[in-house]
C-alpha cells in the first residue's frame, strides 16, 4: 500500500513537472506565433513602399513633368523600347536609336543611365511627330530626334523633362527640343536649387564667368556660366558681352546678328513712305529690341560649348539661352 501511495505521489510530481514544461513551451509557442503575426503584418504594410522604391525614378511618376503645352505635336508614334544604349540614346524595337537631346555627364554616366533605364525599360516611347514650326526628325548619324513621352501608371511623362528634373541631364538648346526649352530651364533650375542628382555632387555646376581661368579650363566642353557684365560692344556680326575689361583674355558671350534680326526683317516698302525702323541701317535698335536689353540688367547666366577665340567664348544659338539674373 505504501509503495502504491509512493508511486502515485511520484506520478503526480512527474505530471506537475511535465505540465510545467508544457506550459512554458506553450507560452513560448504563443509568443513566437504572436511575433510572427506582427512581423508579417508589418511586412505586408510595407510592401507598397518597397514596390515603389524598386521602380526607381519611374516610381515617382507624380513628381515628373508632362509634355509642355508649347510642344503640341501633329501626331504621335509609339515605339516599344528594346534596350538602353547609353545615358543619352535608346534603342527602339525596330533597331533605330532615339537621341534624347539633353546632355548628361557623359555617355557612360552610370547615374543618368540608371534613371533612363528605370524610365523606359519595359515600356513604349511615344514620339511627338514634329509640327510645321519644328525641324526635328533625325541627326547626321541617323538617330531619331524629338520629344518623347512614356506612360507610367495613369501619367504621361516627358522623357527629356524627367531626366533634367532629376538632375542627371542639362538642356543645351539644340534644335530638336527647342519648343520646350523654357520649361527645361525651369526644371533644371529647380533641380539645381534642390541639389538633386549631379547638382549635389559637383558633377554639374555653374561656373563664375568673371573667373576667366576656370572657364578657359573647360575649353571644348559644355558649361553653364554666370557673372556680371563689364562691357558690351556691337558690330555688324552681332553683340559681344564681355565679363572682363580685356576681351582677348576674359570670358565673352557672342550673340549673332541673325538671331537678333530674325523678328525684325526689313520692310518691302521703299521710298519716303517706308518705315525707317524696318530698314537694315537701324540694326542696333533692332538688336537691342531682340535681346530686350535694359540698362539695369548687368548679370546673366548662359550655357554652351566653350571655344577659344582669343579667350574663352560661348556663341549663343537661341536667345532663351540668356537668363537675366538682375
């Protein structure tokens, strides 16, 4: 009897131990289960953010620009994208290339290449067929030119504007994107002020036009310069803006007369009744009118390729290249 009682006591003791251990395991399992549920819940909540981050530049479609109103085309043509050739050229499905018409830090620029890749891969480019006032079709290398758009979600994104807006490209005022130049300037200025892309690393910068040595060091390269004017001179060829006292050494910006006279052609009328303001001998007044020169504006920003013409010089292709600062 005593043995039986001892056996029963021992059995209850063992049962208590087992139950205690099971309770600990159950609690541990419940704890791990709750943690797992919490983790999965947080993971599911974060999935939209992860997806949008994975889309790169294309994931921020609401922040990217659409095609400007002044670039209204006559027609649109869709081309599926095959691949990205480099940071400025896209290979279309039919084998032709599109040159984007904005200038990156180089054809092998990894930042611009990545942004361009994110924008166009797996999508179709819609090219805006040029209107009667636009001369874009292809360049001497056979590459297509012109403004292009892509559809990201419900948004129609302007490809050239998207590259400039993210700070990986600059506008150059080449003919094929001239209809949207003012918009590109605003997008570039915003990217510069916010220090986006290359504007935050110094790859893109605005050179001091009053520092001739730093500008001359970029001879043969594209540059954006800004400075205070020292003198201005006129000739039959155009207007010369000098940022120093000696034009043979200091920075000069040249505005050809053909740009200034494009909107002030001589009148077909002849004789005393002709309007003298339309005559070629009133060239200086026409030039001033074309550039909207005012005496209180002495500082401006411009861009172009630096040439060596007895000193660093930029020749203007379009009047909108000159941005008056003050």
